[in-house]
C-alpha cells in the first residue's frame, strides 16, 4: 500500500510539474511609439536644377502614389531609329542631417504599361555604374551600389532606342525602377 501511495504521489508530482512547464506566462510592458515626419535622407533631384535641363526632351515630376509613397516620374523623348543618351537627368542626393553615408542602387522592378514592339531598349547609369538595361519587357537587374556621402549627389543618366516604326506622340512603355538605399 505504501508503494502504491508513493507511486501515486510521484505521478501527481510529475503531472503538476508538466502542467507548470506548459503554462504560458504573459507579461505586458507598455511601450509607446511616436511617429514624426522629416524629409527622407536620400532624395531625387531633377537634373536641370544643376544646369542640365533638356527642355521638353526630359521631364521630371514627383507625385504622391495611391499607396502614400513618393513617385518620381521621368519622361524621356526618344527619336525614332536613333539612340539618344541624356546625361545627368536626375540626381540622387544625401540630405542626411546626422552625417550618414548611404549606398544606393537602381533596381528594375516591373513593366507598368506599354508595347515593347516599339522600344529596343532603355538603359540607366547610376554615377557611371551600369548600364541597367531593360529590353523586351525584361525588368530584372540592378546597378552596383554607389556610396553617397552627406551633402553629395550622384547622377542618373538614361539612353533609349526607339525603333523606326514607332508611332510618334504616344507613351510607348513605362517601367518601375526603384532607387534602393541602405545605410
């Protein structure tokens, strides 16, 4: 009887230990998060600010996207049958107020619209790194990262070849190429 009682006691101790071991303990430590606004440290600046305006050949605008992000829209005029390169149409600048250097690169993301039957290629250079070439609707690839120190800028150049049979006066293709920065 003594052995039975000891066995039962041992079994109860094991079960009690297991129930404590599997019990979840939740502790709440209140943390406040505050959101403030400041302009981003890496900004895109229209190339004509630095004296490289091409008039109606290149147009740079920034608009808010539907998702709340900043969208820089760059429209480039290609001449049918002739490769055209525009240097310094955009600058990626480091306006960081704390003195950080950032590495930036251009990353091809996706085709937004268009007909690649009329555009042979679109090539982009970031501070002479590249080119990142997009053709036949293939939007993969990226430039090498380029360091941008506080107060400095790196240029973005573009080359496009529109085929001779392209209709004039229409938006032929649109692609998303993001500026990705890491600190």
